[in-house]
C-alpha cells in the first residue's frame, strides 16, 4: 500500500513530465506485491485448507 501512496505523491507534483518512470515502477511493484499475496492467500486457503476458525465455528457460519 505504501508503494501506491508514494507513487501517488510523486505523480501529484510532477506536472511537466508526461511519463514518470519512478512512479510507474512503484505502481508495477505494488501490483506485483498484491498479486503475489493474493496467490499465496489462495494457496493457503484452498490447497492447504488454512482457516481463521475451527471447524465448529466455521460450520455455524454456513447455516
């Protein structure tokens, strides 16, 4: 999230340049981090079955 915030403020003050390299790279890095964390979260939840609650509490949520 910090990469997006820094990128935003770098773009905010740069009116003269059409394409800013550093904010663009920060945006790409942020998207890569979000994508990797989504992939790893899905792997934990669906492949390994990691849950935030025990089975009894989990089953009560589906009633």
